[in-house]
C-alpha cells in the first residue's frame, strides 16, 4: 500500500512531464549555443582520460565536472543533441515531484500541490532549463533531492537519507562550483556549535553531512592540485566574474562579458581592452589570479561603486536587469517580474519570521535558511543572473512554505 501511495505522487505530475517534453521538442535546435559546446568538449575529454583542456585555446578548468560526467554516456554513443535535452525534462519532472514530497511533510497536501504546480509551470525557467545542454535542470533536481533527503535525515536519522543527501549535495558542488563555498562556509559556522552541550548532537549531525558531501569532491580536487599545485582549487572562472563585478565605471553594472567578443562592444573595450590584452597570454591559473588581484584593487579604490554593483547584481538576480550593453528582454519578462517580485517579498517576510520566532524553529530550518542566505550572498558578489536563483527555488520555497504555514497561517486561524 505504501509503495502504491509513493507511486501516486509521481503519477500526479505526469501532465507536467508531457509539457516539459513538448517544450523540449518545440524549442530545441540542432545547434550548440553558449556554454553547450564547452560541456560536451569536457565530456569528450573525460572519455579520452583527462578533464582540463590541454590547449589554452579552450577553457582550462572553467566548469566543474559534474555535468560533463553525466554527458559522457551521450558522447560515447554519439547521440543526437535532443537526447540530453529530453533528460532535462526528466530532471525537472523528478525535481518537482521530490519538491512536492518534501512539502507534504511540512504543509497540507492540497497546498503542497498548488505550490508545486506554480513552480513546475514557471515558464521563464522552463524555457532556459529544458531545451539547452546546460546545468540548470540537473542542479534543480539535485537541489530537490538534497532537500528531501535532508528533511528525512533530520526527522528519522536514517543512514540511507544521510548518504543520499550527502551524495546529492556533493554532486551539486561538482556541477556548480559556488556550492563548494556554501558547504565550506556552513561547515565553518557549524564548528563552534559542536563545543556547546545543548547544540552538540544536532550540529554534529549536520557537520558530518557537510563533511561527507565535500568528501565526494576530493578526487576532483586531487586532480586540480596535480595541475595547479593549489589546494581546494575548483575552477579558474571566479576571477573573471569577480573582475566584471568590481568594474569602477559608472555606466557598467557588474554583468559578465566574454573577453573573446570584447572588441564587438566598443564602450567596454575602451574601458577594459588594455588590461585584458595584457593578461591574455597568461596561463589560465595565472590569469585567474591576475583578475582577482585587479578586482580587489578596484573594490578597494571604488568601494561605493562596488556596493552599487552589488545592488545591481541583486536586482539582476531577481529581475534580470540592468545590463551594461543593449539587452533584449524575453517575452516572458512580465511573468518573471511578477513571480520574482512575490518571491522576494516572501523571502524578506520569511527572514523576519525566522528572526522573530528564533526559539520556535527546528534546527533543520536554521540550516536550510543559512544555506540559502549564504548561497544568495555568494552569487550576488559575482556577476549574477536569474538562472543562478532558479536552481535554488525548491529549497527556497520549502523554507518559505514552512515558515508561512507555521507562523502566519496558524496566527490567522
């Protein structure tokens, strides 16, 4: 009977799966755009026994290996580009179902269905995550899988859920490197609570989970160390993002731009061309260091402008604006603005509720809230875009739904 009920949860969202497959078939194109070529090239590298590109004409350690590992099977069999895109539809379907199953543990089932459907039909995300060979759908699934098993591990202390939560978070780190810094920051925050008798037991549980999830990345870190002689070196892409975020020029807003197409943007080339050309022939790791040093110099000399760039970044994270160069908004900009506006309002309310009712909140929601705030804080210090927030929506909506149900709905009743 229990297995039938569990299967029923997946059957509820079959119509969503059909919508996702339809979007994939209609929107998919048999050409590679943006970062798609890079992910497939990394997958081919893995099939050839290495990961980092041996030629610096390509990216060196630009992305984590999580998504290329998944793509190796399709490259091995020389599949059509449509096949991994169809997998995106499956990732979103299973992600939404797991999101619903998590919500069911916290709020009434009817409300959980409504919230899951709202998220599952959020078209601006679907239009970007499904028809492209990019990481968003996989990250969405991993975020949902982690949240579900985290809650069960917290409630039942099950070893199965502990390992599934650790694996999903570890694989998320390998897929989106920013999560590595979230895990490290959370682990550092947890350490002081280990020395308190009252909080030792629960903080030990989360410290073990974070340690296990990070341990999944050690083979990759050992590999990057062999190439760079640097500990905890995940990628060489952070310096470039921080550089653009630190721009001191008033008519620039901290958004990211490719160095290879900089000459096509005269205003940007005038401001940055000289420095970019001076580091162009450096080893990728040295270039990353030079960009970080220049970014720190920009921040020190232009603190208020960096603060303004940070505010622009937060606005772009939620509302996809502003941009330093001409930008054509998508047709779904109104849906995005409405959805993210409500989301931002509810996020602020949730933070205030957390502060007000701090003694009544279960430790897991401190953990979940801290995870979300650290992540948003981290990505807002780099060049940010809505897709960076979209992959965290399952976790964010779980936190919001629980807090509203516990402290607003009950109060109204």
